[in-house]
C-alpha cells in the first residue's frame, strides 16, 4: 500500500515540477491528474498536499538563483548588493495583491472554483491570450530588458496579473509572464520575475495550508508529502533550465496551443465520460 502511494507521489511530483514553471497551470494539471491517480488519503491531506508539494518546486528557484538573490554574498560589490535588494523590493511589491486576495478568499476559491469546468475554461482562455499577445508583439522590441529597468509600477501591475492565477487553470507563471510581456518586459525578465514572485507566494500559501491542516501527519502521509516535494524539486530544476533556454529563440505560442488543446480534451472527457 505504501509503495503504491509513494509511486503516485512520484508521478504527482513530476507533474508539479514540469507544470509549475511552464505557463500551463500546475494547479489545473494537479486537479485533473487527481481524477485518475487518487491518493489514498483524507480530503484535508490532499488539499494540503497539492499546495505544499510546491515547496519542493520553489527550492529549485532558490538553488538556481541563490547568488543572484543573495544580497549578502561576500563577492558582491556594494552596488551589486543594492541592486539585489532592489529585486527583492520589487518582488514584495508584486506579491502584495495576490497575498491579500488569496488570504481573504482562499476558502471561497477552494469551494467554488476548484473543478474541471473552471480549469478547462481558463486553460483555453489564456491559451488564446498567449497566441494573441505574441502575435501582437511580433517584431516589437521590449522596453524592459533588466531588473534595473523594471520599475516599481510595472512590478506592481505584474503583481495584479498574478491575482488572476488564484483561479485554477490560469497558471501563476502564465499570468505573470503574460502580464510582463503586455507591459513591455522581455520574455526572459518576465520569466525570471515570475520565478522570483513564486518564492514568497508559495512559502506563504504552503504555510497557510500547513497551519489549517494542523501538522498532524501520520508516517505514511509524511512519506508521501516528502516524496512529492523531492521529486518536484529535481524536475523543477530541469524544467526551469529548459524554459530559459527555450525562450531565447522562441515565443510562448506553443504553450498557448497546448493549453487550448488540453482544455478541449478536458471538457470533452468530463462531458462524455463523467
């Protein structure tokens, strides 16, 4: 029994590690995958698991960007340390909208929006938006190509886009990357800023879920959670590197088409087989 549940956690960790960073909705995929791979656990544990597993994914960002995000690195000049703190200030500004809305409406969102209909519609809607925005921006030069050029006002507006990701199926990275591109950032800056925003967001969301769950884990539950987090961490490192390499020479339209196709398949499956 434990082996089977751990294998499920491994699979879910792979899904989380891939979909957390690609703009295709990790929460949406996790909700859908859980329709077919059901953990043998309580509803309260599963609700917590699908959020806290993201801690493994976020540790990949911490590892890959440790030096860039560390304002106390001994080999950085005073100016470089100030620039690093500037990144963190912009992250805080960008996090505030989603933090406030998520804290106030977490229970309502879980009760009303965590279902296949919402996921499918958001997959399709944002898939279309990615294609439209990329077509509109074809040939245009980005105005923001470094974090130094990323103003606090743009950082806050990208944070407003992140609020949209509280709706399952939207994709946190998808909403922030799309927002960044619309506001004139390069794809690289939009992606990296999305990664950095995820650090406080995921830590905060995970802490909230753990507090609600109560930290009362059985040995089996703890093993499942840790397995999922470790796998999500390893896969996330690979997914982040892939995405940064991919966007050097490509746009995001392929992810838009993927979202549309997946959304249509989801609707078709539940309409005809549910």
